[in-house]
């Protein structure tokens, strides 16, 4: 069955991208430069990502703020207009329906960008939970999304917006309606790579024009089109979680280390009771970062083991993401382990396809950019 | 895509160059599917490998795959350069990125390998 295509499908083919199926979408996993060069372009110059497969929705109405507060763990409704807010959507049992970013336009109007593979589930969830309070409009099929990320991204996008500096002056996690290369966009100072940059939402028909304008303007300074491969390696180095790997319906935000996006004091919201209890009782497991210094890569699904325990009880945790470090040494990953095994500096043993490999628990991001 | 005509191939995308001994590597088709190679883990000199059985693993940024022996025999040489320079697989999969040299124990197995034409047909289906 052919997959769904973004409006940039032809542009990817023209660039020679290798396409893969990603949750029912035909998406570029890499271009001829390859994942490693694409990754490095984002760290050293800038990279361009087609993320049009992601879902988008509008929430509108006099009770929009009340509805959004009920739906989200973070204080989305309490944010100022013009702010973008990362949040979880939780089930009443504390499990994560999705992680996403809300854009507050006013107390009565919010925009939200959702994970591609969760869009249908999220929309059903929103309609079920808050559909009576607010008008929900699915904009996924009409909206394209292009991420421009890297140290040169902001100047590049600002120049294409007329070079007046309006865009470079935008704060982190803010957004604005603007025109870039003649294309009407919502530009958000957000990203999923650990670098500065923008995510640009525009109409499908305008996406190819915006994509080529950015790529052409950036090519002389080493800007590359980047596929899902680089997107994954970049987000992992920046320790940003990936839904479906590190988060799912059975993990809680507190276990995932996303307590900073859970505002228990903001008032009632879905999942709050369970999260309050988890916080008081302590967690069963916690998501840790780890680094492997020997020649091995621990990947999604590999077991964290404790060989001092009796046979049959040796599995103490699970790797949720893993890959080679590209801008950092060794190989890196994330795993759920019992809190007793989560001390930074502690050694974990990971069963890498039948071979026990030592990993060190690492606190914080694997890669943090220099902020100027 | 076309493949070197002096080699034989497997369904699992390994190539084999026959002579006094057999040299084994992976094809450009496999390399293109894998993307940037970050780690190659091979059998050791002196190991006995069995046709169709795993002789190592290859990891790209995104995935890990097994490498399967095209013939049975004794490993007489291993390309140790791949340990520190796995990217050679991306740049020169039929040359500098050869993986093992095998002394085959049953030369009859060589007959079961795919010709360049058959392998071209196999990969054309993808």
C-alpha cells in the first residue's frame, strides 16, 4: 500500500532521498549526504527537515483555556499569548497519550502540533475529553511543517523574511505570524535537535516554494536537507524524548523525567490525581541517559540486566532509545531502570544481542550547544 | 544498479570473490539500505563459519543487521581496519571494506551462490 505523502515528496525524490515508511507516511530517512553529514550540518551550520507528517489542530471557543488546562499537564492556559508550551496529554491513569506543543494565540484560540503517529488518537482523545467545551478543527491535511535548525538557522530564516531582525529577536518558545520568502507562515522558535532555529507551519501549496527558498539560500553556507535518521540522532543527543520509544500510554511524565512539564499546582487536569500520588509514593522506574564507551550500541528494546540476581529475575530495565553518538563520544541511549540503579555515574549492564555491555548513567543532555 | 561481474552473491546481500580462498563483503545494495555505517563486528581469525549462519553484525546510525556467511569454512583473515574505520563500508564496499577471507570447507557450496545477473534481478524487485 502506498504511504501518505507530504507536499514535499517530489522535492525529496528530486534530491535523491531514500524514502521509508514512517507510521504510514513515505518520508525521507536520509539524503545522499547521509545521516552523519546531515547531523553535523545541523550542529555546525543548519539543516532543513520536512515534518509535514505531523498533525495540527485548532482549539477555539470561549472555554478554550479551561479545556486546554484540563487536557494538558503543563500550564498551557496560564501562558502569555504568543508563547509555545511543551506539554504532555495524560490519561486519567497518568499514562501519556502524546507529547506536543501548544501555541497560545489568545485565551480563546490555541494551535497544537501533534506527533504524526498519534494524530488520529489525539484528536479522538481531545474530542472525547473536551469536545463539549471547545471547537476542535483538524488542520493536519492542509498544513505543512518545515523545521530549520542549527547555528545558522535563525539568520537564514530572518534574511528570507526581509532581514529586519524581527525573527532573530523572537524569544525561545515564542511564535509569530510572518512572511518568509513570500510564504505566509507561523514561525515558532522551537525545535527537536538541541539547536536554535525555527519550525515553520504553512499551507501545503506553499511548502515546496518555502523549502527550496531556504535550501537555495542556505546551500552556500553548508545547509543540508536532513532526513528522519538525523532527526532521531540529533534529538537523542539533546535528550529529547520520542513518543513510541521513550514515552507511551503506559509511561508517566514523572517516570520519563518530564516533571518540569507537569504543573500540579495549576488546578485539575487529566492524570493529576495519579501523578500527585506517584510523586508522594515514589517512582517504580525512571528514564535515565547512558553512555557506552566500548564498541557497542544499545538499541530500543534491549534489556538492562543485573547478573547478581537469580536466573529469571535478571532483567531490571529496558532501553527505549539508543544509537551512536555523532557529536558526542561513545554510543548513547535512554533506558527505564529502577530508581536504585539510576544514580549518575553508576554502571548499568545492557544485554546487547547476547553480549553484556557496560554503560554509565549520565545526567542531563548528552549534547548541549554553546549559547551565545 | 549494476554489480561487479567477477563476484558471486547471496540473497542476504553479501558478495564473495573466489580464488585460492574466498573474500567476503556486503553489496552496494545493502550499504544503500543501511545508510551510514557506524560499527562492524566480525568473527575472529581461526573461527569456523557455517554457510547461512551469522559471522558478524553491522550497525548503522539507525539499525543493526546480521552478516551471514556465504560459504562454510575457516576464517583465515579479518579486515581489522573496519574496527576503527567502519565508514569504509560506505565508501568502498567491494574494495577496502572487504570483511573476511575464508578457506572454504566445501567448494560445492560456491555453486549455490547467485550470479551477478541473478543478484541484479533479485535487487531489482525492491
